[in-house]
């Protein structure tokens, strides 16, 4: 539609010029003594227009000719930028493809051409790290740090990640601290900090970070549980030599974080410190809060071998559990062991024999053999010793 409009306008203008030229009787007179030239006004106007067009064409040709070097320079710069951009894209693609040697070369070319120098240096640093060339890696990281300030956060994140992978956890935490000073912390940075604090054994810091990441749903529940268990086990090992601190820590432990492994490790540490009564309370609370089919044999065995605390209370608690779970061979064995240690010979024998009737085990046979030894019933003791060997 627009093209048709311009065609009609052109025809109208041509018609108007033709009519105007026919009605124009004027002339132009040029006098240069002793010459005199007289032409029609229409011819003069036409010549003037042609002269303008010719002058314009000459000037355009001159400008084009003299501007050729500048246009050639701009074209070369544009081509260089295009090549640099292509080299940068190739570096990114090759890095994700795992072709780290070629990625390093392309990133080097892109950096030399000035295509996103900060990001090019980061890609080169990551490729060098994957190639296990620490000198090149450090050189490129130095270039990235002195490059585009817009990539400063990305540089610190990559540095922290690579320090974690190289097990330089203190350096990773230092990089993350600098990142926090400039831009605060986000989920990816918190994950990196979690890995670094696990590496240096800062278990209190690990628990703090797990709470933050759990609130943001940044980790799966399975990962949170395992990391929390690892942190509690680490703290228990760290506090094992400080009885008071260990007791306070275990008492303050939330009920939903008292997994079987944590309880068993805490109880063993308490027994090693001579705090059998605290170990007794810890195991009892764990058994009450845990489904019966998840009870650990090691916890029941440790419970039955406690020397301090209140042994009769332990027997009473075990018998209360037995009323709820009368066919638990592990519980029967533990009760037999506790009764034997308290010289309750009849109860010990009945519990151990009931345990063997349900599920024969080497430990139950050994406990019954020791019981018969104490009762000076050698034949029966020997029979149980031989049975334990056969299992």
C-alpha cells in the first residue's frame, strides 16, 4: 500500500512539473561582456538540477574513496570481534563437552582478542584445573581477578569451588568471606561453604548452615540427614575428652536428630568417660523414641554391658520392653547378660535359653557358657562353647 502511494505521488509530481514547464515563458540572461547568453528558464532549471546531481555524485565518490581505509579498519575490527566472540562460544562449548585442552586454547584466543576477558579467564582457569595444571590455573585466576570487575563474584565463586575440589578448605572459606563482604551469600555459596566447613571439621558451622539450607529447601532430606549425622558424630568425637561438655551436648541434642548411629557413638563416648548413667538414659530415650524394628544390636549390647548407673533399673526397663516385644531374641540376650552380671542365675539362664530358642547366636551361647562356668556346670558350659564355635 505504501509503495502504491509513492507511485501515485511520483506521477502527480511529474504531471505538475510538465504543466508548470509548459506555462512558464520566462528566460534567464547571462551577460559577460562582450558575450551575452539567453536561455529559457526551464532549460536553466534543468541544467541547475543536473549540475547539483553531478556535484553530489562527485563529492560522494571522493568521500567514498578517501574513506576506504577507515572502512577497511572498521571491517577488520568487526571481523576480529566476530572471531573473538566465536572463540569464546567455542571455549564454553568445549568446556562443557569435557575437551579441556581445546577449551583452554579457545579461551586463551578469546582473552587475547578482548572478548569478555574476565569470563574467558575463568573458563581457561577451570579448563586448566581439569587438566591438572596448577600453574596455568593460578595464572588464569590472577588474570580473572585483574579483569572485568563485573565478574568479581563469579571469580570468587569459582575460586572457592576449585579450592574445595583441591581440598584447600581454608582458602575456600577465605574466598567466600570476600564474596559475602561484597554481595552477601546465596544458596550456591552456602553449599560451597558447607563443603568447606565439613572439610575443616567445623561441625558447629555445618549444623548452622544445614539449618539455613533446610529452610530454603536447598538440599534433599536425605543429604541433610546424612550431613547432620556426620556433624554430630564429629562433635561427639571432638568432645569425647571433655565429660561435662559431652553430657551437655548430648542433652541438648534435638530428639529428631538422635539417630541410631549418633546415640551409639554418644553412649560409647559416655561409657569411655565413666558416665554410664548418662549412657543408660541416652539409650533408653532412643529406644523409646525409635520403632522396635529399628533398634540396633550394638546399642542393646552396650546397654546390657554398662557397669555403672542403676543395673536393677536397667533390668526392670528391659523386662518392660520384653512385655511389649516378647519374641525379641536380642532383648532376651541382653536381659540374660544383665541378670548374669547381677548373679540372678535363674533369670539369666531362662532369658539366654529363650533367646537361643528364637534365634541362636554365637554371643548368646558364649553368655550361657560363661553362666554355666560360674555355676561350675562344666559339661553344659563346654557344650555351649562348642555350639558358639559352630555358628
